[in-house]
C-alpha cells in the first residue's frame, strides 16, 4: 500500500501593475491521499487481493502563485469483508474490522509543502524558498480473515460435524470416513422462514491445539468470532475412546486458547445416534444433560436419519436472537460478552520513536538519525541557500547542532540526514 505524496509549496511573488515590490504569494501544496480499508458486508473473502496486490493513492497537487493551494489527493478506499484483521508491517499497527462501515487508515498521505508566503517576516520579507511535500506512508499489509459465523461446530476429527452441516444447511463439505480432519473451515447458511444463520464447520481440534499442535491456532482463530458453539460429540466412537474424555479434550483446548470462547453459550449435539440402541442413546443423553446442567441443551442427532436436527435448528434460532429482540434471552456465562456482541474496531499501534541519534562513521563526517529530523530535511531544497539557512535555524532549535558539536563536529564537516549529505556551516 502506498499513500499519496504531498504537493510542493510554491515560491512566487506578486506581479501586478502599479504594485511595486509585490510580496510573496506562493500557495501551499495539497495533502496526499490516504489509503483506507473499509469493512464491506458485500464481501465474504479476500480472493480479490489475489488478482491485485499493489495499491497507490493519488498525490496532492502543487501550490501555485496568487496563493492558490493545490488540491488534496483523493482517498483510496479498499473494501474488505467483516472479520478482517490487518497488520501494517512497517510499524506493527493492527486493525480489527468486524462491523460493516468501519474504516481503518493504513497509510497516511504526505503533508503538503508550505508556500514561500509562510516564511516572510520583518527581517526576511522576500523568502526565496518553499517547502517540498512529504512522501506518503508505504508498507506491505498482512490480511487475515476470521470467519464471522453465528454458530461454530467444534469437536474431535470424525465427530460428524461435516455431515451435520450438510444436512441443516446448503453447504456441501466433503464427507467420508477420513482418518484425518478436514483442512479448511466450511460455511453453510441455515434458512428458517425469514431468518438466516451462518454455521461454520470448524476443523477438528486435537489435544495441544491451543499450543499450535497440528493446525490448532488456525482452526481456533476461525471460531473466535462466533456467538455460540455447538459441541458435536460422537455418541459411540468406533475407535473405542471415551466420549467424556473426548469432550474434555476439546473444551480444554478452547479454554486454553481464549477465555471468551470458554464463556460462549453451548449446545451439545450427540451425533450418530442411529448407530446406538434408542434406549441406550436416551440414557446417555440424560446422563449428559445432568452433567451439563439445564442451561446447556443436549440433543441426540443423526445426520443419516435427520433425528434431532429440527430440534437443533429450533435451539439455534432461540439462542441466536435478532438484534433488538426483547423476548429472547441469550445465555452467556458470567463475565462473557452477551450473545451477538462483537468488539468495536480496535487499533493496536506501537508508540512512535522520538528524538534523534548522532554518530560519526568516519572523521569529518557525521550521521543524524531520527524520524522527525529526517522529515524536516526532506522538506527543503538544500541547493537553495535561503532554504539551507532556514534549515540550519530549525536544526539548532531542535538541539541537533548542539548534539553535533558535543560529538566533535566542526563547521564545514559533512552531515548525513535521511540519506542526504550536505555541508553544514552554522
């Protein structure tokens, strides 16, 4: 991403009939265009960034005489789907966009230069220099999309999540007796009258997923944004494992990864009920209901016979109310966000470094490093004697000259600031 550079200020003097010795009237340069990421609900993935990866905003126009200011560069708006996390690699700033309409400025346009009229004073009535516009921010961005599903299906591999998703939604995930989990989350839309719910099949979690075992971090990142979790538990695992131990394994990994996930409302779906005798299945369901308590529904389900699927859909609709529904009562755990709540746009920006450093790479040559000082030097044409004299006064005011003298600087030595080398003779 590259923001637009600022326009240069203009050096100009009034030239009118009957106006002898007209004063400076150079206009200011325009501000460069910003690059802004906009959360757009009409997008669902980041596929459009595969076709184009370089974006640049327009630069500001240069100032002109007669105090005519240059136009600002147009802001470049780039749409991204809800759930996008943006890392600005240049400075480590992170943006978290979750609601349509949210905006994040990821590259700021450069400031326009001031015209020469700004530098006139009682002792300098004809300034023959103007400021240059600064370049805009430039950086690579890392975009990560975390699914914004209403409910997420979690469980061990082969628990029956993909089959369940394919029966209650129009999704068509690959379903087979694989000895491994699916590698990508699948989304499906549940249609019920005038309601739509987005259900995500989160790939199976294994022990150690919260520490990154397998693809644990990638999988758990997708479940962060859901409002409710459906824990799909194999009623009678073919490998002979203990369902209770399997349940605890998944819940432990979710809790270790993020406390918010551990506090989300739950529904327990005991899958593959058609493979167990009805009386045994009901007895197991009653045991699980007693273990989970009245706040967590436990439902016997079978993707093969559609047993319990209508009941599961009813529970999902009840526990995922529309915004503003007063009669619905979501049941989050204590201290957790209410169902449907998502954090507002958050920005994590590292503190900028201030000040400067002086070093002497070789005798008679000094180097000054510091963002503010480098931006100041970039403002002026150092081949212009008036501009150089003005810059020297600014450097003295910032304490740079004093720091150079303390390091052994003598008038006439070379000074490098921001890659520009010039002779400084204050």
